[in-house]
């Protein structure tokens, strides 16, 4: 629900988003990357509003996605226990049950929906559930489960001693290697994404019922500072950047600036009139992906944006999260009633 609740307001968001300008041309002689990507779209589950919320790539032949994927049992009825972990081996998806405590402090466990994932490597994957817990997966089994002081929509880590969790109602938390501590964000909006690189960490928040409220927050330890979103008037769902080179925030459009000290954000040349953007990630400033509603996937090669909608379109939903590593990109979301994953190779 967290991503596609926003789809109800796509028409309004399109009208309120900023007018797109011509893309910023790279300096003379700047490198570009190939736009030659080929995608395969996989539907997961048997229906019942299955959905994937987040994805993390370990390498070319290993990735994990999380969410709630429902299968039918031998009698044709849906198993109420969702598959909440999907493992990709380079060719196929394997669906797994990852147990969490139904209520923290009690003994009973169940395969509840999962919301966010962060893979340090193939043997240490952190997975957040819908009931404020995080399980650590070693590639074969669950090794531990911990309680988190907030609900979690997204995870980001600089290392095992610096892990951020971002959630609804302005909730942020930092793990220092032994304990979680809440971070006062200064907002009551819902955080949908968090990303960091080179000592900088940014998170974006929005009101899912309004197209006019958003926040960009910069984090340093347990300190949070609001960054200007001028002149953005729409919602924000994703953030990604290369420090000192390129910053993107996406939602009711794709907005960029070169440095955080720039006075304002500029609307990039992606046609967002029919698309609500929900995720952004990249390899470099000249190798960036943006994903969103209706199965839209865009790639920026350092000079131009290209759409792959002819390969990645879905009928009822879209992609809410994307991960990219080298020549592999995976976007996940929903083509209701199925979960969906689009795998792109270059």
C-alpha cells in the first residue's frame, strides 16, 4: 500500500508538477553510458494483491526482493501466510517464508509482509517487516530478529555501525551497532526513501493524501536538518545523488540540482504528465534510473533520458523501488493482483 496509495492522486499530481525544461547538457566531452537496455518482466504469486516493496542487488546472479506474495494451496485457496522474501539467482525467483514474531516478546512467529531490505553482501541481508522488526538473513536462513523503535519503509546503511531506518509519520531511527535510537526529524510527513554517499545522507517525506506537502531532510548521526525543496510543489518519493555532482528527488516529477547549496531544484526533461515517479537509483551521474506508475522505467545516460515502457508496462500498478549495479537493474512493484519484477540488462 505504501507506494501505490499515491496512484490515486496521479492526475492531480500531474497537474501540479513543474513544467519540464530541457535537460542540462553535460560539459563538452562528458562521458555518456549506453541506453541499450533489455528488460524481462516477471509476475510473482497467484494474485490476492501480491506486491513487492523493495529490492537489493548483491551481484549479477543474486538479488533479493521483499513484500507480500500470496500463493494458492492444493485446495485452490490462498495461503494467508505470505511469502515475504524473493530470491533471484540470475534466472529464476524463489519464494521464501521469513518468520517474524507476531508480537515482540512472545514466542509465536509468522511470515508477515516485509517492507524494506539492505544487503551488505550475500551472507548478511537486513530485512524489515511490517510490524517493526528486522531479521538478518545469511543467504540460507534467518540468524537473528531485533525490534525497531519505528515502523520501517526504507533502510540505508553506511556500515554495520551506521544503519538508518525511515518510516511513516516523520519517524527516523539510527542503529549504532548495538542499539537503535530515534532521530527527531522535524516533520510528521511519511518518509518513503533514504540514501547516502560520501558522508551525506538525505531522506524524503510526503503526505500520501496531499500533492502539496513534502520534505527533504539531511541526516548526520542523530541530527536532522531540513533542506529547501524550492520550488517543488508536488509529492516526493525517492532520492539519489552523487555528492557535489548531481542530486535527484522524484515524485510528481524528476527534480535535480548540482550541489545542495544551489538555491532551487530544476525540473528535469522526463515527461511526468502521465507518470508518478516512485524510485530513483544509479551507478553514476551519467547512469541513472527512475521508475514509477504504469510500469514506467526511464534511464539517463548523461545526456538524454530514454523510456522503456514498451518493454516494462503493467496494467494495474507500477514500480515502487529500483536497484542498479553495473549492467543489471531490477525494479519491483505490483501489477495488481500480482507482484512484479522487471529485470534489465545492458
